[in-house]
C-alpha cells in the first residue's frame, strides 16, 4: 500500500545549511586557533603560565562555542521569536548585574564581567545576540508601523538606547557604538524611512559626544589615533607597534611563528591586536584571506536574509541580517583599529581572537545564523516545489489521457 506520510517526508521541502557560509566560519575559527597559538606563547611565558596556557583555554572555549552553535543550529527560529521578550528582560538583568558588589568584577577600571567562580562572563556578548533576536521579532510584529510611522521606531530605538546607557556606565564605548549601528541598520533593512531614523537618532548624538570626550583616556585615544607617532612610547604605543607589525609582513609575511612585535612589544597580541600579528606573519596574503573569509560569511548571510524576507521567512531573514551585521561591524572595527583607521575600541576579532565568553557567544551567534539559513533554504525549496509540482501533475495527467483506456485501467 502507498504510504502518504512517507512520501511527504521524502518529497517535502528540505532545508540545508548554507555551505559557503559554513566553510567561511569554520575557516575563520581554524585560523584563530593557529594565530592564538602563535601570538600567545610569549605572553604566557612572561606570566610564567606555560607556553600553551592561552591556547589550551582557547580550545576549551572554542569547544564550548561549538557545542553552543550545535544547540543553536538545532533550535527552531520560531522558538527564539516566541521568547524574544523574556530574553530581552534577561539581557537587562545581566547588564545590571555587573554593578552588584561581589557579583560584578572590575578589571582595568571597567565593570563588564560577572564572577562565575570558575570563570568570568561578559554579559554584553549575550546581549548582542539577544538584541538581534528582539529587533527581528519586533520588525515582524510591527512591520507596517515601522515602514509608515515615526513612532513605529520608538520601541526598538528606546531599547537600544537603554542598553547603550548601561554599557556606557560600565564603561564600554565600543560595544555601545556597535549596538547603535546594528539597531539602525536592522530597522532600515526592515523598511524604516531614513528621515525617521535620523530624527530618532538625533538625541543620541550629544550623548555619544559626551561619552567619547568625557573621559581623559578616551580623548587620548582620539588624539593618538590622529597622530600616533607624536607620542610613540606612551599614548600612541599600541598603534605604532601594530602598524610596524603589519608593515614588516609586506607581501607574504615573515613566516608563521616568526613575529618579533608579539614578543612583549605589541600589547594584547592574542586579543585586540591579533590582526597585526596576522599581518606580520602572513603578510598581505594573510590579511586578504582573513578579510575575504569575513566578506564571504557576511555576504552570504545578507544575501540569504534578503531571500528570507522575499519568501515570507521574515524573522529568519531579519535575524540573518542582524547577526551578519554584528559580525561584520565588529570585524571592521577590529581591523580598522589594527590598521590605524579607527580609534582603539577594545573589540576582539570575531572567531579569531582569544576570548572566553566572546568566543562562546560568537559561535552561538554563528549557529543562529546557520539555523536561519536552514529555514530560509527550506522555504525556498517549498516555493520551488510549489511552482514545479503543478506542471509535473499536468504532464502526468496529459500522458495518462493519451494512453488507451484498457492500458490506463491496467
């Protein structure tokens, strides 16, 4: 007997993870392992921790990140959409928790970490993903208001503004800037009019100006960024060392593991300035390869996000937009800082720099992006089947009609 349910399972729409996107993300993580191993040896030795201390920790965090990515890739997007508001509430709880005595940790004058006894956790890494999920769900529920009304933008911009205020209180100016940029880009891609975005964001301009110039160390970053060689041994030290490292790499680099600037000259060589080590050891070829992989990952994410909106998978499409933009903007800022094109922000290079919570949550974000592409591809397959099946059925009916009656009966 013909089993209808079996036919549906076999011939129904099938989703698939985007292969070029997956390859780009895996390649970036693989490069990260190699470069953390190369750039962290001297740092670990100087701290008497053992040559491969940071590499071992990086591999542990990457393993946890891959586990988080696997869970995200198995989670239906409709579940994230359903719990978008509770997740947003959790984000605010986490951001406030860093100010609670004994729970929040102060490192280098900033309160950005939570003390989890066995390790520390930076809440803003989870907040980035939660914000993308919330804005994506809001754009689905209030699409018409966002496209036609000024006040339709009020809630997402207000949410982003509150997050920015909490981040500036920590302080974390780099992440605050990232949140504003991704929020504006997402609502614009969601159909908001540019004039509405300009008017809504206008009150934030004085706030960002005060935040950027209100502290002496931020002003020093701005002035040293304009001319790092004016004070190369003090305020401009990080940038000058980074530029010298990249300049030494020339076309093909000095060779993997042969960097000189990472030997206690270049600060944060395995985190914020790992791109400079890539430039020194792998040269322009390595720089182009890394930037190309980021461009491939982000380009595929944005392309499939657009396809998702076209086929009615709006939430998956908006989340693909948001996660791709978050990945792109953080990479742009990190690369820009290393190249002297942007002031120092303290943002790591996604999937490559050494990090704990940043690595785990970036992998989770990559898993959500891959899940979004899976559901978008499934919808594309369903649309393809819907357009092809009627023609196939018509052809079968025509062939049946052309056969003799006794042969059809047989």
